[in-house]
């Protein structure tokens, strides 16, 4: 619901001439849920097309990467996702990449960091704006991070009459 709501909100702003952007949709199939992952990618591509935007769909073998790097699946998935977003941003000449992290994600991240004993750095949580990676010019922005909750994104999707996927 978070990513879908962000896409719908950006689309609404563009349609109402409140935002000028060459919006592109990017989705990474992490390869973790067999057929469901492929179906999610098709769904994202179809939604983007319905709204009039191009979608870039990538595929990663996160399980293999995790075993090679000895990361847990979540870390390997995050690394693969941001590498994909950085490559896509560079290829498309994007200045910004937006992700739909919400206050719920922020709370979860801070709690996990606290449990892991990360100290004061971890208590800072997710940054609302940072460079996407060390090479490119693109900035990673999280416009929902400081004010939206997951329930808000779900409600917005319902108000717009758009179903959303739930990633187990």
C-alpha cells in the first residue's frame, strides 16, 4: 500500500499540475517468492501503464547473494534493491529516487537498531533524504517518512479505488 499510495499521490500532483516530473516506476523482483514475485512485477508494470508511466522491472537472486555475502535475507534484499535503484537512476538520468517508507517503517527500524545494540547512530533511524549511492548524483528521498502511517497509505489507496498488494 505504501508504494502504491506514493505512486497515486505523485500521479495526482502531476495531473493537477502541482508537480512537473518525468515520473518512472521501478520495481525489483527479489526472487524470493517464486511465482508470486513475478506476478507482483506484472501487477506493478500494469498499474504504471494504466496511469501512463513507464516501468523498469528488475530481477535479483537475493537468496544466492545472501549466501555468498553471508548477509541475512533482509540485508541482501535491501542491498539488491538499492543497487537496482541506483543503476536505474543512473541509466535514466534521475535526480531523485523516491521510496514509500512511512512512520511505521521508521519505528520498526529504530526498534530493531536498538535491539541490535547499534548505539546512537541506529537511533537516528531512516534518513528522509540522502545520496542514493557513492557514484551517482541521484538523491534518495522518502517523502512519507515523517507524516504517513501504513493505515494512511491503505486508506488513500481505497479512497482512490485502487487495490494494493501486500508483501508477506
